[in-house]
C-alpha cells in the first residue's frame, strides 16, 4: 500500500515536472543561430553560400601538398616534417596525416547543407525566387564538384556524400564509389551549375572569388580533360574564350620593355584580368603559406631544377628572363617559393601579417593550355602549338626551353605543353596532376613520363625502391587515411595500401 | 507554470502562513497583563548580574517580550499570558527556563558554564549527513561514506581542501595538475565512471551544491581550468567535516551530477557561549628538489654536431647555425653561445607561504554566529608565480522561536593568482640549449642586463622555444577571482519533532578576470608578429541560483520502530557571460593592456563574447525505516530534468535502496562482550550524468569571417549516462571500539557512457560526435582500519590503515570507438594499446630493447638458431626495420630490438606486452603517538603497488633526436664501432632509437612518507597564565622520502583528464615532488 502511494506521488510529480517545467528547461543558445531559426530569408541563404566559399580557405594547404609534393618542383629544408619527407621518399603510409581529407569533406558538407535547406527559404521569403535559389545551388554544386574533383585525382575512389550531416541521425557508413561514379557526379553537378550560375556578381572580388559561369566552364574543361573527353574540353574552353571577359597580362609593355608590374598584377595583388577563380585571402584571412614558405623555419623551397631546367637562364644576357621565373615563381638565390612569398619582384618577402597571396585555381592561360592539350589529341597539333606560343611570347620564354615537337605527334606536343604548364603554373598545385594525367592517358600508355620524372628527383639511395613503387599504377593515388578506415567499416583501403 | 515561480509561491505562502499564525496568537493573548518582579544573581559568588536578560516566551519558545536586569540584578516585566514561560539568561551562564504559573516573584541563581572552550557542540551521537536533510545516526547509516574531521587535516600546509584530502580517505584519489600556486586538482571517487566529460565529484557545501566547473563554452583566452582553482576556495580552517558519499545508494539522492561521487562539506557554525576567538597561523617553505643532471653547454655543443652528422654524413652547417661556430671573429654569437647556463636554476627559487585565519564564534539562545577572515599568500618555486587570497565567512543562526529558524551564510573569496605566461616554462628550460646565454653579451664580451632573446636559433622560435627566465619574469598571466556566495535558509516546524520544512536559496556570484601580456623581450620576434606585445583580457561572470525545499517527516512510532521520510525539491539556474579581447603589438613592453592602441586584425587576435545558460530541476523522495535498532532500510527515488537534453530525453529517474543489519544487536550475539559493533550493509542505486555542453540538441550555425556555416550537428540521441552501483559493506568495532574496521566491496556499472568526441568518418564534415557509446564497470574494494593499540594514562598510540583497489573494465563499446590508440608503433616514443572488451584498462605493448648494435657485424640478421640469414644472392642480410613500408637498415650504434619472430625485420609482429599502468593496490597508513594529550607525533604514508610506469623523462632526455638538451646519461652514448654501451648513437630527426620499448618501462610501486607532524598543545597551566583558552604549535614536513625501485622522478602519476581506455600513464616529471616544511600556531582566546 505504501509503495502504491509512493508511486502515485511519484507519478504526480512526473506529470508536474513534464508539464510545468518543460518550458523552464527549454533553453536556446543566446549567442548562436539554430537551424530552426535560420533558412528564413535570401540573406540567410546568401550567408550560408558565403560560408562555403570561406571554408575553402582551410583546404589550401591540402590542395598545395597533394598537387606538388610528388612532383618535381619542391625542395626540402631542415624543417620539412617527417611526414612530408615520407611522401617525398615514396614511403606513403595510411597513417600519414597528409592523406587526411577532412577539410575537403567539410566544405562538401557545407555545400550539402545549403543544397538540403536553402529551398526552405522559398516559403518564408517572397522576394526569394526559384532563380535566386538556383543561382545559390549552382555555386555550391560547383564547389562540391571542385572538391570531389580534387578527391578523385588524389585518392581515385572516394565515398560520395551528397546529403548534409545535420543530426546524429544522419550518420552513415558509406562505401567507396567507383572513379566513374565520382566522375559522373562531378559532371552532373557542373552541368546544373553551368546552366544556373550567373556570369557576374557585380564586383571584381565576386567575379574572381565566386563561381561564375566562366569559372564553372574552366572546371568543366579540367574535368573533361581528366576524363579524356577532348571535344567537351574544347567546347568548355571556347565558352570562356568567347566571353571576351579575360585576357593574358603581357610580360612586355607596348614599347617592348619589360612589364615590371607583371608579378604585382598577376600574383601579388591577384584578381587580374587573366584570373578566373582565386581564393580571396586578405589581411583578415591569412593563407597557410607563411610557415610553409616564408618564415625562417619554412618547410619547403623550390627544387634545384626549377631555375636550371624549367625556366633556364640566358647565359649571354642576364636581363633576358622568363618573366615567370626568377622573382616571380621562385627566387633564384635561395629557391624561396616567390609566387606566394614575394611582396614585390625585387627582394622583399611578405611578413606573417601580410601573407595573403591568393590561391590561384584557374587563370586564362590555363584555358589556353587545356585547350591546346585537347587539340593535340584531336589531330590539331599545330593549333595546339600556336596556343603554346601565345603563352610563351607573353612570358618571354627563353630559347633554352624551346622544343620543336612534331605537330602530328600528340605525345610530343603534349610533353611540350606539360613543360609549358610547369613554367606557367609553378607551385599552383597542378604539377603532379599534370604528370599523372599525361602518364595515365590511354590506359597508362605514357607511364614512362611519370617514371622518368620520379627517377630524376628520387634520392639516389631510394631510387630503385621509389621507381618500383611508381611502376605499380595503383600507387599513384594516396591511401585513405587510417582514421577513415577505422571509423567506417564499409570503407576499403585503396588496393596498393592494403 | 514555471518551476521557479512555483517554488517561490510555495515559499511566500508559507511565510504568510507563519506570520499569520503568529499574529493571531498574539492577538488572542494581548488581553491580561501581569507584572513579575525578581532578582538574578550569580550562583557561585552570589553577586547580582547586571544586564542579564529576562524574556517571556510562548509555548513554541517564541520571544514575546523581554527586559534586562539592573545594576542590582533586579527586574520587572509585564507578561501577557500567565501560561507562558519565562527565561533568564546571561552570556557565560546556563540559561534557566521556568513556567510562570501565576507566580509573581522570581529569585534566580544563574550557574556559570563550566566549559566554554568547546568549539563544536558535541552531541551524543554523531550524525551522518548525506547532505539532503535527513538526520541519521552514524551508527544507523545504511550507506558507504567516509568522513574526515577538521582536526585531521588542519596541520597540513594545504591551501585548499582538495590538497588536504589527498590519500586520506580510501577510494578517493586526488591528483595534482602542477605544483604551482593556484593549480587545480582532480578528485576521483572510486575510479572514473565516465569516459570523458566531467569526472570531478559533486561538491555540496552546507547542504547546497557548489559549482566547481567552468561551463565548457566559457572561453577564457589563454586561461584554462587550471586557473580556476579558486572554485574550491573555502579556507580549510572553516571546515568542520568532509564526508565522501561513495556508494550509489547515497549518491542517487543527488541524481544527476552525482555519478562521480559526492563530497559533502560542512562549515563551522556558532555555538552558545562567550565569544571564542581563534587565531591560526602557518608559515611554510618549499624547495624544488634537484633535477636530473643535464648536459653543460660544452657537452651539448659536442653532441649536436655529432647528432646532425650521424643523420646523413653531412656536417652541421655552422655558417647558418652560428650557435655552434665558436668563432671569435663573430663576437656577438661567440660570446652569447659559449656559456654553460643552468636554465632550471635560473627560474627556480624557494617558495614561501603564509596563512592567517582569525575566527570568532559564540552566541546565545536566539542567535549564534561563526565569522572568520583569512589571508593566504604563497610564492611558488618557479619565478613569477604566486597566489594571494582573502576569504571571509559569516554563518548566522537565528531562532525566532522553537518553530521558526533562520540561517544566513555568506562566503566571500578574493583570489589573485600570478601564473607564468606560458605554462611550459619549466619544460622549455629543461630543453633549452645550455650554451646559450641568459643575458645578452655585447660584441666586446661585456655582459649586459638585457635578456638574450634571439628571434630564432637552431632550436626554433617562439612558441616552440624562448628565453625561460625572460618569460617567467616579464610575461604576465594575472588572474583575479571574486566569488560571493550568500545562502539563506528558513526552517519551519509544522509539528514539533514530526514535520519540519526547510527552504533554501543560494546565490553564487563568481566573477573572474584574466589578463595576460606577452612582451617582445620574451619572444624576441619582429614587431610585425602577433606574438609580440600581445595583450589579452578576459572576463567571465557566472551567476548560479539554487533553491531547495525540504519536508522532513518523522512520526512518533511505537518503541522499537523508527521512521524518517524526506521530500526534497531542488532547482538550479546557471548563467554565464564572457568577454575576451586579444590584441597585439602595443607600442611598448610597458603598455600591457589591450585598451592601448594595438592591432586586432586577423583571426589570431580576437574580440569575442559568449553567453550560456543551464537549468535543472530535481525532486527526491527518500525514507528510512528502522526496527529494533537492528534492521534498517532506506529507499529513495529521484527525478531529474535537465536543459542539456532534448525534449525526448530530458528527464531521468534514479531509484536507490540500502539496508543494514546490526548483527551485534541480535540477542544471540550478547555473549560476545568484546564486540561493540558488527553490521552488514548492502546497497543498490542509480545516479546520472549530464553532457558537458549546453544546447547540444540543436543544429547550430556559426558566423565566420565571410558567411555562416554549420558548427555542430543536432544530437537527438543523447541520453542520460547512468551509473548503477552495488555495494556490500561491513562495519566491525571491537574492544571498546579500539579496533574499527570498515570494509566495502562494490561494483559500479556505467551504462550509456558519454563519449564527447567519438570519431566519425570525416566525410560527414565532422570528425567527432558526442554519443552514448557503451558500458563500463568499476569494480573494487576498500578497507579502512582504525586502531588504538596502546592507551594508557599518558600514552595513546594509534594506527590507521586504508587500502583500496579499483579496476576499470569496458563491457561494451560503440563500433565507432577506436580499437587501438591509433599510434604507429613504428614511430619513436609511442606505445601501442588495444581496446579489449572485458579486460581491465591500462596494458601497453612495445618492443624489447636489447642494447646497441656495437658494430657492422652485429647488425647482420640471424635466425632463431643464431646463424646468419643469407639472401637469395648469397649476401648477408642486415637487420631491417618495418620492411617493406619503411625499409630502414639498422646501422652500428642503433638501438637493438628483439626480433621475436626471427625474420630479420623489426616490425609490428615483434611487439610484446610490456606492462600495465593501473596499480593493483593503493592506499595509505599513518601511525600517531600522543603523550599526555600535549605532544602528538603523527605521520602519514601513501602507497601504490603493482604497476609499471613509462619513464617519459628518461625517454625525452636521452633520445638525442632533436636540439633539446639531454641528460648526462647520454655522455655514455655509442660513438665508434666497437663501443659497448646501452645508449644508442645520437641521430638527428631520423632512425628508430627510441621506439616504445621496455627500455623505458619500470616497476613503479612505491611507499611515500607524505607528511610528518609534531604538534604540541600547551598545558592548561600555561594557558591560564596567559589567559588563553587553547594554544598549540606544530611543525609539518611533507614528501620527506619515497621508497621505490623506480628510477624516474615521481612514480605517483595519476592519470588526469579523460579516462581513456586506450591511454597509458607516462611520468614526464623532471624533479621529484617538492618538499616543504610548515610551522603553525593556533591560539584561542
């Protein structure tokens, strides 16, 4: 009986607690925004889209390292970390933190969040029209495609995560998708994005820092070129060319003298007329390069071949220089990576508070050289060489780097384009992917291209070891980080690293 | 209806009721007035008492009217009701209470109180207090508790209670985070029941929960929890007793937050008597023991070039690393880098502390008081650290009548702590290159008074390294805390000694400010960087309001039965706000406040603010029934609601039951005369734990530099973490309680354990999520033995002993939880641990160290029979490391590891079990000798037995892997082929010479003489002469000696922080724990 009364009292308390106290216990954060209160207006959607762009800032060091560390442009210093050295020495393990893809997928999640929730604002904000929504979705889907393209080229097979993670109920264990599936998703996102993205955002920072239709076309060209779809590559390039919005900044003034402002215009200030898409670092958001390239404990410098073989020196006239070489991409004296470290084309370095060089994703020269590469593989070798010459002329490329490939030999023309790309896009995170694209084309018909480059840069005692590894083409993709393997039962390690 | 307003309404209703009943009573009795006269005199010398009070009281002892006696002790009082009673009292005399009964003349003799010295009212039976309000005799307690009295700890040099608790109570583990003044402590009761999140116990002071944690979203700039030691800043002398609730039946009454155990602290209160003033003073000195010997500058600059050379045969480039050039033509570097500096000595000094406390207590029938003021000042053993604290406390009790009583307690604490700007200062000093000068030399070789702080050198730049002395002296980290805790209580008795109610409300205002400044002098960096003249200022204000409403029902039952029941309703509301400013590049080293013109431009420098709120409610029903003083049973249930959960999981219910059977009370036990007490106790209970962060059940978005992005996911599945505890205890007292044994055996199972940052696939966009991940057991036993082997007229010798064991075992865990600690056993300096469901925590694995390859021949791989392994081409195969992933060939001078499987390759297949870092037994013991109640010598030992510790200090000071200074042990390193030694060659940033191996694993069992105290109580004769009531003098020394086989510095490493089943204990201390001597004096007037 006593027990019964107790239960009754308890029950009445439970009822009282749940009814009268529930409100009292319902607290909302006072200094944050919760999802239920967000996604009401077009400003909310716009802020979330900008958040996706801002998250790109976290990806830059991965993009740089993935694109350069296995190439032939980087040299080491005393402060190069052991993990970086491991990759350079071909000792690539899944425990290496360089194989972490976290920042990339974080951006993808931000994009997915916009894709999932932005449509909610249509109902609450009458001024927010379907077209505005589509323009927002176009940008985030283009960003998502860009991120997956980086993953595809770096890891090969990756899981496609296309829904946002907003609640612990959304947690899933995904398996890897095939390269084809990832590629198809990228193409689909870009197709939607191209159809809906605006051509301009009304100001220069917007036009260079956000996904305009031309930036999307550039990305399409890059993706199709990777997919060996040359017709679409040319189409995409032509769309950018035909827009007449972009042009090359010449290395020479009209009077024939050297354009001393070239470095400042293109790299120090950025957002030049030849820029298509750049990460907009500024004094309020610094890039990660100060510790990597500039400070006394810098981790990387250029490799010894950059001046000797890539740009070369005119032994007769030391004033006759490739404008992209000394004090533009690199400082010949101490091999500092000048493109991101230089404060001018004389000698001054950026400081820890002025290290905000942009990250250059696409410049107009890339469009011309991508088109050239596609032309070379569609039996238009001479047209390709003409485009290469446009680049060379404006940059005052030295005769030492001139090659005269047979226009009918796609392989020779492409090797020449690759050499030009190496000069043009030094340290812009493209070199390894160029090497890999060239080597893997037509089912690894040109693997020797990759092997010869790796032979040149491998330390003598590790040469055989490294070359033997790279002969197995599965080793060209990084392993999935051990962390991901441990946290997802369905994720299978890339075959070379199993 | 809101809970709080509901409570306040009840509160007001009751006050109204009380007032109403009082006035009606008075109204009825205001009619007939009688005058009473008389005289009050002293009973012994029969002198009149002047100023004595004569008071008319009603049946409830409520004050009706009163007068004072005149010079002759005469009085006259008009009383309103002849049925009332009349009381005669005077300070220092026993009160006389008589019924009026129509009598008109009273001649009263007051008897002086014989003993006025007692500080605490001694009642016949000590009560245990589980803090909730039920008053149960200690001998009838059904739960597992242990209590520490103030006398037990007052002799120690402890600046706060948690320090004083260390090692005193079985099952309570107190760990230090650092020896610096103001450093916080971690307290663990019966192991850690949670994987992470809060593991500190709930602390209840005078019946109200006391907030000891900083809200997780409080951002204090550079400060961390260590800086919030003032959270538990009650002056130790104000404490009457500390009780630890250990089993779940007792903690269940506190519901949420009680899963980690409960610490009940009661402070001293006033008692009837003349004002008694007590003055306590303590002085202490502490010395940092000598560190392990490190290389001198000369030895260091021999080692470094050799180490770099060994890497790839290329010598150290002394044109860029001029620190090692020793080139007299470059005088600046020559003079500044040719020293033999002792960095540790430079930043170390003797520490001193002084602690003064004056208290006054006393009172009369109606009002009693206890008031104290304390001042504590400490300078640490590291230059630049110190603590200043002022505490004030006043506890007032006022009896309106025998039915209504008020209590008002106000505590105030003011703390100023100076920390080093950088907490790694001692570590940096150990690593600092000894050939570098502390003060700068000019180019002529003259020593200047400026600190030598180069922008960078071979060891790197700020914040990897800096000039430790400059950092200690000119870096600022100044923390200020102000805390006021007013607590009000109203007690009303509905039916005398049957139904009583108490209403409590406590405000806790806790404000902190942290100011730091990092001057250019200390970092040497160029003025464009944010690490130069960097000033921060952080403010955090917390306000916590708690209420508690108790109804205690204690019916009068037939002889042999006893019953008590409690209904308690509690609420808590905590708000906190914080503001942070961090700026850099003020114009000068003396402009140390961020309000000076300075930069705030990039993300490294911030202006930020935050606000947070947290609420909880709880209701508890608890009852205890006893039959014939032999069979006792206690049941309780508590319901809790908490704002940290989403609507689905907001409420938790926590039942408990416990019982006690006093076997010694049974008739058949009567013949065992020597037996005073023999009881069996059993208990079962649930208690809960809430997540550490607020608002986690919302999907939140956070504004960034450009836009807005999702900052965390919505946690819809987060549930209460529940601890289910079972406890079996027994109490034995024999030979007039000269031998008392308390033993407990327990099993605590934590269900739905929280894990804050459970790893999830990063393709979700996140790397961690908070979740309930599994079940963990804490099993163990505790035995407490108190004995008085010798007790004669002059001598009393006592011996106390406690021993306990706790085992952590995972029973189940989420599949997302990592299965190993994720370290790569093939990297230097780490050990492998594995998650083993059903096995206790703490085992680690690694290689077996076999010495050093003395020459090229020794590096040839050999099979199990010892013959050399021959390759396919007939060549001799060298020992390899981690083939094919790494493929390093061992060189002469490299560390040699056992090739367990004899395949010529050292890899993960060669790792073996090396040890377990969890002690098999821990505890303490202490003898005490008292002579004639005047001289008392007591000692306290603590011990841990049966565990293996990783000597991290040895690892870090002998690895010769980077430019850190090393210990002199490396002088015996391998240098030339044929050298036979156990110390491998120096190898800069490469090789595998310090893999996790048994080279660093040692048996760390120890017994430590933690304290010895000699106390002298002055004789009554002496006291009389000086008009003192009491006086004593004592000397305490701490950490005098440690008996151990362990060769490192401190075998007593407790794992602070998260209770990670994959972690292992490492001793990184460079010095043994500090020794201190304390002198104290207590005088009562």
